[in-house]
C-alpha cells in the first residue's frame, strides 16, 4: 500500500471535519441585541427634542443673567454719576455762600439755603448756615426810630371803609417766588454782576425748568456771554474758556467774537505753560499767538518770545553737550526777529567762543585747527 503523500508530516485531527468560523463567547455578548440578534436603534426623536429643549433653556437662562448683570451695572453707574453731579452742585452752592454773607446779599443767600434744604440726604452744616443767615438778616433789617410828635386834635372818626385784601404773592416750586427771583436776576445783570445773575437763573431752571423758558434762557445767555467777555478783557482766558464751554454745553447762542477769543486763549495758555520748560514748543506757540495780529496778548507774547530765544541760546551755550556753536543760530534768530541789543551781544560772544574751539577730525579723531560755525541746528 502506497503511503499517502506527506504522510511523514503531522496530520490535524480536524482534517475530516470542516472548520467553521469560531467566535469567542463572552458573558456580556448578548447585551444590546434584540431577540433576533440585531442591535437596537439609537435614541428616538423624543430624547433628542428633550436635549434640545434643555440646551435652549440653559441658553435663555444665561442670556437673562447677562442682561440682569448689565442692567445692574448700568444702574450702579447711573447712581454714581447722579451722586457726583449732586455733590458738584452742592459744592458750588456752598462755595458761594461765604461771599453772599460777606456782601450782605440776603436774597441770593436765602435762595441757596432753600435749594440746599430740598436735597436728600441733608447737606451737612446747613443748619449752622441757616442760623448765620438769620442773624445777618436781622442785623441788616432797618430799625424804625420813634420820634415824638404833637398829639393831634380829636377829629371825627370816619367810618371804616372796606379794605381790599391783597392776595399773597404767587409761590411755586416748593415755596419759591420765581417771579421775584427772575426780577432779582435781571437787577444783578443790570449792575454787571453777571456771575451772580447766571447762578440765580440756574437755580430758577433747576426749580422749574418750564418757568418762562424763553425769558430765563435769554437772560442766562446774555449773562454768560457778558461774563466770558469780562474774563477775556481781564486777561483771564482760562476762566473765559470755561464759560464759553458752559454756553455751548447748555445749547445757548455764543456771542460774537467769543469763539475767536476762545481759540486765541487756548494758544496763549499753551505758550504760557511751555515758557521756561520747553523752549522750542514755547517759541512755536508764541509765534502762532503773534500771528493772530495786534491784540490783548500781542505785547506780552512779543516780549516772551524774545526772552525764550535768549534763554534757549543761553541753555545751549552752557550745555557741555551742545556749546556756543549751537547757540549761534538761536541768537541769530533773535537778532533777525527783534534786533535786540542783548541778543546781538550774546551772538558776538557765542561766535567768538565757537571760532576758538578746536574741531575734531572725524576720520582720525585728532583735534584740528579752529574753524567757524559748523553746526546749524534746526530751531
């Protein structure tokens, strides 16, 4: 019998039995299968809708919380702004009370005290101010002096006639007689007390913004414009500019020439702030100020400009990092601009010192022969 081929090789005991696909059976293999061995379907539409609703609810809650936080922050900022505005108004009224007491202006003093009394919380020290105001009023009240007179002869007493009872003065806005306040403001304006008139008109507008609006605003416009002009004429452009800004903030009509006064005043203040500190900036601002022509600042600006040229030249001449050579063109500008004898003398000295200084060869670094002015810095 012929042995089967490869009979010398080991034989598998399963040669006569076909091997089917084997599968390891684990204890949890049946989990997640239905009765037919098919995995169940994913979550249904109801579950997805519930998740979407929950997410939408969370989003609405977050938006609501953010809106509430923004509203709370806005309310807090508004309260802070209102407190600051009230404090500024109170401070301004308190600052003028000593002047009213010193000048004996009982009408304006009484108005300020009544206005402060309406504020909540109460203004500290208002009770003491009221006592002082009462004492001032009593001191200024005229005292009737009785003079003896002869006893008149008895005459027939006429029958008493019906007397007309005058109605009390009309009061509005918490007990204030606004008509009397407006009349007092007009009297202050007529006597060139423009600041006091404007303050009294501010009080009227604060008490009743609708009271004779056209008349009050017209008088306030005239008062503020006149006050600004007075400041400019007194060489106080900073105060004048402040009044002009107030006129514009209130939406009132700016008087003729006040916009020009404000612009020139700004240049003047810029120049003054740089004098003696930054020579180049001061010289530039003073040149700009002089370019406006003959005006109330012209004479002062001209003298300041000459002084700044000379001071700038002196600073360069005595600066170890600059020296007289750099001072020469500055002095020369002063001479050309003004022909000042002081500037001429300083120019001659600087030129002499500059010419006597040895120069340094930029290639060898060795001193060379003295030469003239070699540095021309920009002014």
